[in-house]
C-alpha cells in the first residue's frame, strides 16, 4: 500500500495522506481521519493496537463505569490520537414509550456528556429506537434528543444521531427530520444503510442517504454490511458510489466499525487504495 501515515499534534488528528499529501477527488483536497471503534471492555489492548496502526479512536464507554472514561482516553489524547465518543447502550432508549425509562436513559446520556466534557474531539454519536423490542415514542425521543443537544451545546459537545438498519431510524427521512427538529448533526452508518430494507428493496440507494444527510453529516461509520455482525468491505466496486458521494461533503471523519483487527486493516487499505487512485 502506497501510504504515508503521520500525526499532527497541532490539530489532534491522525492524518492518513497519499504520498502527495492530500486525498484525491475530495471537495477541498482535505485530509481524512480514519478511526477504529473501541469499547471500554477492550481497554487497553485494542486501544494500543489502534494507536500502533495509526487509527483514531471512537470510544464507547461502559454505562456502569463512566468514571473510567478519562483514564481510558487521556493517555491516547496526550499522544495526539484523536478521540470521539459513541453511546451504544442497548437497553437505554431515550424514546422509550415508558416516560420513566426514557428519563432514566436520558439521564445516563447526560452523565456521559459530563464525563467526556473537555476530552478529545467533542463529538458524540447517539441512537434512537436501537432495540425493536423496546416500545418507541418518536415524539418523546425527539424531545429528549433536543435536551441532549442543548446540554451538549453548553459543554461544547456536538451530538450526532445515527441511522440504524431496522425500524423507524432506518429511514433517512426520519433521521433528517429528527435531526432538524432537535438541532443534532448526523452520523451515517454505511453498513446499516446497505442492509436496510429501503435499499435492499430498491426504494433508495446508499448515495441517496448521503444526499439527504449531507448538510448535517458529521461522521461516517464505514464497513461493508450488517447481518449477524458487521462485515468488512471486500470489493471497492460495492462502495465506490457512496465513497464518491461522501467525498463531495464536508465530512472528514470515518470510523471503521469492525471488531476483527485484520478486517479493519484490510477495509482501510481498500479505501485508501481507491482514494489514492
């Protein structure tokens, strides 16, 4: 792979550059931060591996151990590794139809915000309607998402809503509507879009998601598809159209959301080789 990887300590980003110093075909010849998803339970080994292989980090905390967040991420931030955050809490639905459970979930998210304030890049991705078995009230979800956005603004944190594979949040029009109502930005999960019924049935294409999200697109989760797990990108031809469309936006943070380290490296290599050509 013809790739030069370097760190910039001035802007706290891992810069993955072509040998000429910039990525080709992008909207403004900008650099692209490529991160790896990491979870609190994987500390420290996956974190160290990610740093050694020039990935930024997207960190999902343990909701029962929020006091560990700072000690997990500070050593890497001090080394110049960019860190963003991800609230993937399966049983904590801010749009729960039960108002007490929705409030409990919202309060948990707010505690996470307090814990990450001042750490790394102040960006966090959240979800609504994550588990189909939890009764979902979209009105309540948007109300609580608005509260998260407002608290984020007070702390200097940007809140992003992620599209999912199933349910109401698999529809990009819903994601866009809720983001606009709440003031949130958007994290686009490519694997969720690829595997959604709307795409599989031919009603939408994945580039259509990019077009809908473009003005609010702040982060991308990049991998091939989601079935029983997340699968890697194996053929660049399957994702060329969405990569080309993403490069026309201002979004410059892509997280490779794969558990297998070899698959993460191979997926990044496929992407970088395409960008360099």
